C-alpha cells in the first residue's frame, strides 16, 4: 500500500532532475506519502523505507515542496482512475 504513490513522486522528481529544474511543487492525494517525505510523520512500514529515502534524496538540491490535496481536488488523479 502507498507504493504506487511513492513511485509516482520518485518518477516526478527524477524527471525534474532530468529537466534540470531548480524548483518543484508536487501535489499528491496521499497524505501519508506527503507527510512522510516532508518529515512530519514517521515511516513505520519496512517496505516503504527505501522509497522514502529515495524520494528524500531526489528532493535534496531542489527548492519546492510536496503537498497533500484531497482526492476530490486531484483532477489529474481522476483522469488516471
């Protein structure tokens, strides 16, 4: 659970690095993913720790944030459903 959300964030951060972006703003409807990456919540699931560290490593050197939005407000997510 939440692996897909982490993978989406990691993919977006890799693309930002590839494009040599200096600033990013990522929106996710996974409150757990956003808060764990931002350091607000601890990660208690072993299977997410590697993904969490990978996301945090990719986020270093970039200005910006990963923010939570409600599922109802996530229009991009609705298109993917």
